[in-house]
C-alpha cells in the first residue's frame, strides 16, 4: 500500500459525502418539491405555486419577516458596545484579564437558560421593574414580556446582551494582534486617546468588524429560534409580537400540520441565506488573510 | 395533579397529524407480536395528568377474567401518532385512549376507529358521557373514562373581604360586574389569572363563545364559512374582555403570568375570580381550606348554551381493525361497572366519568357540589375542542392576549378571527369538507 | 482629560480618564453578571422570601430547591440525554470529517475543490431549512425520538464546520512529514492516524468544544426530533421545566444554576480553549 490508489480518495470522502447528502442534500431537494405540493402526511397532490401564493398573502408571514428585520437593529448596538468595551480592555488596565473572563460569560450560558432567567427578571412585578420603581423611574417599568409592543425589544435586548460578548472577544483578539509601534508613533505625535482609537485602531478593525456584522446578520435572520421560543411562550407571543420566520416554519410543520407551507417558507429562507453566503465568504476570507498576514 | 393537558394535547395533535399520517402512508412499521384469542391490547394515557391511574389500570386488568388485557402507557408526545401509525399498518391495539373532539375525529376521518354504538351497551355509553363531540355520521366513537369539568373559580375569602357573599357566586353579567367593582374597591384584583402562554384564551373561548350559540354545530359554521366572526354575537366574548380591561378588572401581572400560576393567584386570594379546570379542585379546595368556590361563567349571552356547565372528558375507543371488538367492548363496559368506578376514585382521588358513580365517597363538599352541578346536571360540550389547529395557533390564543393587553378591540379580534378562519379554509380545503359533515352531528 | 493630562500620566496615577475607563468596565461587568447573580441569589431564597425580597441578598440560605431539582425533577436524565447526543454526534462528525478533510487537504481526486466549496457553503444554511423533509422522512422511518436519528442530524449539521477547520489545519502541516512517512511505506490511513491526528490535537480539541457546545445548547432540533419525555435533552427539558414551575421562581432558578453549572465550570477551567473554540466557532 505504498501508492495511494486512484479510488482511495473517494473512499475517504465517501462517508462525508453520504452524511452531507443525507442531512443537507436530500432536504434541500425535497423542500422545493414539497413547496409545490399540498402535503398531507408524507406527500400530496401538486398544486403549483399555491403554497407560495397563500404564504405571500398571509399577514402573519409578513409580520414574521418584519420582526426578523427589526431585530437587525440590534447589530449597530452590538458593534458599538463590543467596540467600546474591547477598546477599553485593550488599555490593559489593572485586572483586564479578569474583566475579559467575566465579560465573555454571557456567551457561555446557553440561550434557553439565559432566556428563562431574563423572563423572571423582566416580569411585570419582577426585580427589574422593582428596581426601576424604587429609583423613581416608574415610566420605564414596562411590561417587558407581557406587552406586545415591548416584547420584541426585550428579545432584542437579550440578543445584544449575549451576542456582544462574542464581539468583544473577537475585537479584542484583533487589537492584541495589531502592531503596537503604530500606537506608539501616534502617541509621540501627541494624538490623544480618542484620536488614537479613532484614527489608528478603528481603521485596522474594519475587516473583523465586517466579519462580525455579517455573522450577526445571519444569526438574526436565521438563528434566533431559541430566544423567541423561550421568551414568547413557545408561540411567538404575546399575540404574534415575537413571531419570526424560523418559528413560522416550526409552527407550520409541527403545530398546524402544513408541511407544504413550511417547505415554501423554507425555500425562501434558503434563497436568502444563499444571498448572504457571498458576503460571508468574502468577509471570512479577508479575516483569515489578515490573521495570517 | 392536573398537569398540562390543555397544551400538551394540542401540541401533540399537531405533531402527530404529520407524523402519524406520514407513517401511515409509508406503512413501514415494526410488527407487533401476534395475539392469541381472548387477549386484548390497550394503549392508554392519563397517568401524566392524573397520577394513580396506572394503579387503577393494573388493578382492573388483574381482576378481569374474561380476557387477558395487556395495557401499555403511552408517552404524551405519541398518543395520537403511535395509534395512527399502528392503525395504518393494521397493528392497532384493540382499545385506544382518545382525547375529545378534533383530537380523535381525525382518526375517525382516516377510518381508524369503529363506532361504539351497537357494540357497547347504550346505557353505558350514555352514563359515561363521552360528550357530543365524540359523534360523527350518527355514530359515537368513545366511552368516557374520567371527566374534565370546565369551570370558573372564585375565592370566598376575597369575596368576604370585599363585602360579598362568599356562598353566592355571581350568575349574571351585571352581578359579575358589581362583584368586580366591590373586589376592586377592596384592593383585590377582581378577575384574571395568567395569559402569557396563551392557553387562557383557549379556555375563555370555550366558556364565552357558548353564550351566544345554540349548538356546537353552529360553532363549526364559523370555521367552514357558513357563519361569520364579524357578526357581533360571534365576537361579543372578546368585546366583554375589552370591557373588563377598560374597567381595570384584570390582575396587573396577568400578561406576564402563565395559565396555572394564574390559577394559583385565585387560590391564594390575590385574584377574585377566574378560569380553572375541575381536576384541580380537590387540591385547590384543600390548599385554601375549602375557600375556593366553583361557578359557571356569568351570563351575558342569549344563546341556548349560555349559562350551562361545560363538561369535557377523556375517553377510550376501539380500533377499526381490532381483532376482537366484542371482547374490547366487554372490557370497556367492565371499566364502567360500579366496583371499577369506585376504584378510579380510590386510586386517583378524582372522579370517574359516569353518572352512576356513588358520590357518597366524596368527602370534600366543594368537589361534591361541583360534580353534582357539572357531572350530573345537563351540560354542554367544550367548544374549544372543535377548533382547527391553525385557528387555534393564529387566532384563538393571540386574540385574547391582544385584547387583554388593549392592543386590539373585541371587534378587531372578530375581524382577525374571521380572516384566520378564511385562511384556514384556503390552506386546508380537504379538511373543510369533513368539518361540514361533522356539523350535522353537532346540531348545525 | 486630553493631551496635557495624558502626557504626564505615569503608570499608576488615578486620573479622571482612568476612572472613566474603569467605570465603563465595571458597568459592563455588572451587566454581564447581573443575570447569573440574580439566578444564584434567588435559588437560595425561599418561595415566600422571594415575594417580598426580589433583589436583595437571601436572609437565610435555603438549599431545598437544589434538592428538589436534583431528586424530584428529570435534570439528571436530561443531562444524560444531552451528553449522549453531544458525544455521539461529535464522535461521528469527527471521524467523518477527519477522513474527508485529510483527502481534501492531501489527496488528489476529481471534484476535490468543488466538494470543499459546497461543504463550506453549507455552514451558512440555517438548520431550520432542513427540518421539514427530515421530519417527514423520520416519521416514515420511525426515527423520531431516537438517539440515532438525532445524532445523525446533529453530526450532519456540525460537519461542514469540522471539515472547514480540519482541512485548513491539515494544509498547514509541513509537506515533508508526509513524504518521509510515505517513503517509509506508510499508507494514508496510517499517516492520518499516526502523524496527522497527533499533530492536530489542539485543532481537534477546539473542534470538540465548539461542536459539543452546539449540540448541548441546541433547542430547535431537540424539540422537533426528540419528543419523547424519556429522550428529552437538557435545553428542551428547561423549556418544559420553566413552564411547569413557572410560579416557583427560586426553584426554577435552582434548576438554571444546576443546568448552567457544567458549562460555567468547564469555562472557568478551560478558558483558553473555550474562547479560542468559540471564536473559531463564530466563523461558522
């Protein structure tokens, strides 16, 4: 067995190909098929574009889409907060390593766990409101999870709180890899702290920020199920105020027995994620190049 | 002890309809072992919401001599799908546990269950009250097993504090509003519970829609399109919710509290009145030293079903392809014999679904009184068990939440319900037909 | 603040600037820690105490809730299930990915770069897109609520990232190593087992951390494909648990303490791998 035979490589990749075909290939073909059928159980008659027509004319679907888009507003806050904290950490003040350990903690806790805790914290007569009332900010004591005007913002707060931890670590890691001599030079030229941050550090952060933004957008468009499932009582409540596309698919499949409808929405989400792959790969490639450079 | 039936059941149905029908068509199932004669298989559920039922089943099987009965306790998640799967491949158990209404009607429509009339004696079926919702095409498909009276409860201590008569619950809507006013002045939240998880809206719908309809079949018309939620009497229940909210009668934490913790608030006297379910009463009565009273929803409506106690039940049925339907029927009759009825109570502390049950064994006055009024008096079925899944998810639960919150008016809720019902018809043209047929049995 | 102040700032002086920066860090830390602190303090309060003391320190330490969680709930069983799934999926994915990544990085065959591109692109496909056909298929095959079924899905979902990471890593290994081994007569499998894998242990460890966390923390797949009470994972269990004991907040918090403890302990013990792993994981 000195020489690798011509077929050997295929043996090595065969399990990989089989696994990917099963978990990705098969479903991706079938969502297209199902999306054109009125599926009952495992199959059903072809009905052309009827599923798409039904979905696109349904207010609930558009409401779900709107909620995903609204949640994107979290991204600027995540970037700003992460950047601020990372920059301050980069000063390497006394105890900065300890701060770093603690500040990453939100990302360690699983989403369902943290959502349960937040749900209790933000109850109408819960601790957060109690403190707010106590310090005289009664007008801020909202019904955080019980009001359909506020619940989505509470979800967003939770997303910012948790996902920023990743931003902090990513940004800090990038800063620590920067060439310090530039900072020293700027200092010698009399640039103050803000000037140095703004003109020396931030420009060099562009690539990693871009990467973080693209990943966060993908997360918010397609991976917030656990947040809304826990906060919205499993149904995107109160009312339909925290309904998002993922939950719409879940409900159509599991709760209302409409696999065809669920498939049509899956197809649309899949197409959107394809659009996002391009910027993601570009950002990742640049981030990697920068790291190895 | 009450458990989670209202929600798990609905979730389960929706899951299993896809899974069950799916496997059904696939027809690929492990074969269950062949049965000898005089051997009955029974798949059941209920220990989950009524602890002690297992002991009852074991005991009943042991004492039954006409056949060997093999019971199997099913998991909540697979009660429906496992049965439908097995039925599709001709391997269903002889006896199957069945939730009420649409939860077992689907199996009927798929041809997996057989009519019990003519198989089980009429007297037994009647006494067990499987409710009207077990009827389709003139046939009955379940024998009742244990009941679930759908009730309102009130706290007698809270009533006393507010200067109300703790032994007299309000019966009319005006009396109810007056009581709310007094409770409010006494610093007690008059009415409510918890609606964060949405199920409160399901219970409320079951109680309140009944006030303006003459039959269960009339309700079906709201989904099939023969009637219209936008007509005032079909959304008046949501308008009433709106009024209660405007009057400030709901407890302040209602929106961020879930269903069962909400009932605890009533038991604790923090909320005056609200919705509950009968199987909670023995425990709640004990916890409050008998200071929780049961009541029918106060009446505002003019329908024939208004002001009547609502009675729902869990039941058992016989599979279409049961090897020995007669033997299965005999066992169901045996479970309804006086000795077995007593055994249900002894094992679970709850009541069996049978009008002939000897109530002298009940010690708690509140429980006894409830059974008298809900179980033994004329009663009506629980209308929320008629609701299609899509309507349940997109209208039944969200509308009540949004009205209680003040986000939409009762009228807008009616509009939304109309739209969702219409969407359901568009999405499920095939199921609409079965609903129309069903309406005939339900007096539409 | 400003240039003047900065200029004469020696290492340790207290300046407004320093105070501000420390202030920011302290606030950020409080925000990051508050939920965990609330969780722990509340878990130690009695049910009554919580009704009037929601934010303060517990007056006396109550350990009953932990006992309740440990002995009267299914947390241990849920954790066991999560562990089985994480171990099964990670093991399967690692083996498959090692073989595949080795071939992609080191062997010549047609479709090599296509396979790598497709596999890598799959990282950006939301898992929810795949559930409809898999659910229907699993219903047909009676694979719903089986460990095998769920492990297969999880393994599939984490594999694109594994292949991506391992391929990149294998490519960085010096070519001479392979050539030397080949001259000694070693076959590919032997090279993979004896040379590549031992050299890749740090990358593999990172991979195991990221993937195990993914499976451990997932909720979506868990609630759809493991509906049986006996197969429920920790995360799905938590959603049931919090509904059931909704009104018993201290008990709920004790459950959360218990559920988060393994992750927090592992994190504190292996901070470096965690941070590296999760950062790499974010590249998913």
